[in-house]
């Protein structure tokens, strides 16, 4: 589990590592949905993408804490 990330003498939250991971996974899922033409079946696209990002963020935090 990450305690703190130090960059240039400044301490940052471990979320600074988790956010890009969740963002990349969300972008890949979004790309796959558009590629398969499944994005038309989603009722509220913005809400779906935000909730997908939150789920991937929770998954990243859970997986890195269990390591």
C-alpha cells in the first residue's frame, strides 16, 4: 500500500497514482464500446462514464492495497 508519493520534495496523496490507471482503463473501455457500436445502448452516457471511472478507481485502490 502506498503511504505517500514524493515528487520534488512534495508529498502527494496515493490517488495521484490511482487516477491515471483508472482514467486509462475508462478510456480503453470507452474506446471498445464505441468500436463495437454499443455506446448507443447506454441511456445516460456521461453518468455511465463517471460511474465506470469510479468503479475502476475503487478497483485500483483495492488491488494495490491487497498487494
